[in-house]
């Protein structure tokens, strides 16, 4: 059982994962590297599982991720207990680690954090990651909460629907005239598939999925530019480097001024977003969740989520 795991061994495993090596963890814990190695081996023997991949940097195995997540939650509870007992004495603020996708970060998420009461003295550590991958950081115990595209709760976490972020296919007027000007609605799928495209990074297949939805096939053109910031992505599309799927909330002002045009009206794509967080009685995290849900309700299209046993 997880409650039978010695805290010093669990804390040592967490230090190795955070520091990346056994030697660095030894320095952080003020013990010898041999002591670190012995504690990790003892924990692996107790659990009957290999918990770490001895790579550089060290990575937790799937079983190790379970223990790391438990270690972070246990450390959080320990800090809360010290604070309630008046044992901290330092007045240190509470740090919350949250994973959030770039487009949410660039549009509605930061305003949500400004609504969290300042008297809670929170410090936010935001980890930018694609919404399809933020749940992995939660699963690994790297973050305490995440904006994710998955409604399936990570073990030990609760989930709530935030809403749907709508994306529209856009291009600059000059780009649209050059690549699509002589086309018809029937020919548009082939024209879009051949036109230069802007993507966020090499794992961004959003534009490819949009093209497949229009005509099937392999996706968007191989003529593509990678621009790994939300603001930079929109600027690249507006500059005529290629077409791209832009969040409607970012596109609207530029569509009104004519800096962007919608190359396929009524062909927008909705991406559902969910909030997942540790199942802990942690007032600060609850306050953040309420602020995030409130701003999401004002900004995103409503999304429903059927309640299940883990939600």
C-alpha cells in the first residue's frame, strides 16, 4: 500500500527525478550518492517494480510516475500541515504548477489567474504544452493541474469541462488571392492542401487534420513553417507566410480590420478543453479552479461532460 512507503525513500526518488541524476539529488538532500542509490533500490524492492530508467537525465518508469505523483502530493500535504500548525515561520508563498496549452495561455488563461484572491499569496509556475499532452505532465506528477483536451481523468485527479475553443482557417488577403483566388468551393480542398501552411511545431497536426476533413489524403502541404508561439503563429499567418488554424478569439480583430480572411467560412473546428487537478483538499487549488472555470465560461463555447465515478 502507498501509505507503507517510507517517506525518506519516496522523497529521495522525487529528488532524483527533479534533479536529473543521483549525484545532484544527493547534493539537494545533503546525503551521499551511495545513500540516494540505496534508498531508491530499497523502494524498488519494497514495491517490486523498477521505478527509474537510469538515463541522463533520469526518467521515471510508469510505476515510478505513480510514486512521484504520490511524493508531490505528500509534500504538498506536509507543507499545508506545517502552515496550519504555524511551523513554517517564513511566510513563504504557495507555488502552484499548472500545464496549459499555448493558445489558452495567449488568450483567456492569464486573466483567470488575475481573479485568484491575492491574499492567498500564490506563485504560479506555468508549463506550456499542447492540450493533447498536458495530461502526461499531470500523470507524471510534474504539475498539480492542467488544461487538457482529454475528458478522461488522470488517476488521482478530478476533471471538469471548461468549454470549446473554436479555430478558423485563415490567411492574409494577399495570400488568399494568390493561392485560392481563382478557385471554387469544390476546388478549395485541393488548393488548401497544396498551399504553404504554418504549424506550431513538428507535433502540430491540426492543419493536417483540417485538410483531411476536407478531402482525405495525407494532410496539408509539405511547404510549412514552424512558429512555436501562439502570438508568432498568428503574426506569421497575417504576414502571408502560409494559412493556418487560428483561435477565433485571436482571429476576430484581424478579420474585422481585413488583416486576415477566413478561407473556408463555416468550416471552423471546435477543440474541447477540460480542467484536471489533483484530488486534494487544497483551498488554493480550489480557488484557482473556480477562477479558471469562471473565465472559461465567459470566453469559450459551453461544453457538457457526463459525470462518472472518477469525475
